[in-house]
C-alpha cells in the first residue's frame, strides 16, 4: 500500500503585516517563489519530476490573484510543464493543500508533489477580496441565520464566554507563546530572505502588565446588545497579528523517497476535515481532533506533540478544556500569537515547524489542527519514521 511522507519542509521568516514590516516590500509571488527555490535546493530534486504544486492563499485578489501558486513556480525558474493550483479553505488553506497532496500521492495520482502557501497581509489586507457593500453569503445563509453571522473576533469573544475563559488566562497563554517562541531555535526551518532571518512578531519582553494595558479589540454596541454574555476580553495581545510569509513541504512515497535518495521526515498518517457552528466558527478544532484520532486508531495520550493554531488564545484554551491534552505538549515553540499568522501560509508553516520539532524532540506521533472561518477545521496526524 502506498503511503505519503514529507521529505523536506521550509518556510520564510514571518514578517509583521504592516507597511514597515520586514517583508512588506516583497511581492507575494516572490515570497512563495523564494520558498519553492529553497525547497528544491534543500531536497536536491529535479523540479521537472514534480507532478503538481498545490498552494494555499486566502485573499486571492490583486497581487494574490490569478492562481498565485502557478506564478510563484514560474518565478522560481522551474519548468512550465509542471502545473499548479491555489486553494482556499481560509486559515487552513495550506494545511488543506498538504491533505490534497498526500491524498494524491497515496491514491497514485501523484508520485512527487509540493504543498505550500503564501499570504502578504501587508500588500493584500484581509477582506481585500470582498468589495465594500458586497454580500459574500447570499440570501439563503441570511435566512438560515436570521441574526446574522459575526466576525472572527466576536466568535473568539463568544468562545471565551462559553468556556468561562478570563482575560487573565488568555493573556497568560499569550505571554507563554512569546516566551516559548523567543527561546526556540527555528533557524533550521527558516530560509532567510532579503537579510531577514527571524520571525518579526515575537516580543521577548512581553509581560502580563503590558498585555493587561491593551484595550479590547472588537467592542461593538450592536454585538454587546445581541450577546450580553460577552465580557470583551479579546485584545491585540491575545490574538494573532497580521503577517507576511510563505512555507512549502515536499511530499512523496517512502518507496519513491528511497529511489530519489531522500530521507523522510515524517509520514502523513491520517487526515480529517470537519464543519462546526459557523457562529462560534472557531471551535471546529475540537471535533476535528476527535475525528482524526478516531481515523488514526490513536488515543490523545499517544500524541507527543500538538500544534493548535493560535488564531486567538480563547480557541486553544477551549480546545485544551475539551480534550484534556497536556498543555506542555502544545505549541512547544510558540504559536501564531507570537510567531505570526500569514493566513494562507500558516498551515504549511505550522507543519514545517512541527516536523522539525518532532525530529528535535524524538516524538513518534504529532497532531496539527487549525480553526477556519465559516466553521471549519483541518486536522492531521504525523508519524515519525525513526
């Protein structure tokens, strides 16, 4: 039976998504092209052998329009005979790209495939693909949810209220993310670009006092009236920032890896994707974790490392409450609150960090899950081949 293994994984540093961010001057096609060139260089493969390039990107408009993944491959100087496609499953877009790539390899549709992702939130801000006044949902959704759906920040507030999460608990979790990220050596997974060699959003000096001084980010009188249970505790300090970055992984079979002289980093063991309440929106990581463990035939206690995307601290804290996972195994090198969250790149970025962490820490099994707008979540179980 065919399997799917990751044989290389690399990412750019993550820049702040602001006009003066370290990577704000880099076109998103070039961000991804740089990563693809490094992926090929590190693996030593002939790029003509790649069957497909599957990339994630959320705001596919302007400089990220027209199938960004295709033009990144061409900009990298690689053969034009190799196809590419860009997918959107919101924040989990490039984790979904990994799933599509691995499933193609396992099925026999591919022998060698790249899964990747990119987002330049400096150059293409969030919601750029929804013109002012446009309705991306349509009348059927409005009829089904007569109160209306809400922004992710409000969903994060609703999660905090439902799970009884205090502002102090969320701030403490966020400070921990920065502490872990500042202590981590991530140089092995990063390919420097234009002199930038480290993640720009990490704040080693963050304190509880600094975080406590930040004002709630999503207060709104209309939502306050609709949801009186909200305590308005989500701030810029306990949520992920806006960022720029790209990441890529190379996937093949164990047999093909041996033939090409490539050493597998981890096997893509099991996959799951699920829908959840689109109002709470960000809680899909809970059923996705249950689903992927069931498919893998594993228990939570079998997992040595977890990566749960830190879109908001409330998401991870609710996931911890529901699963009972050991917090010491979660986001051991910090997460998106500290490292950053370049939307379409984050799935592949997290997986890159995870496979390197597995090797460094001698982990056998690892699990990655991400919440996604609209009430979606992906989950993946990785297995070491040591």
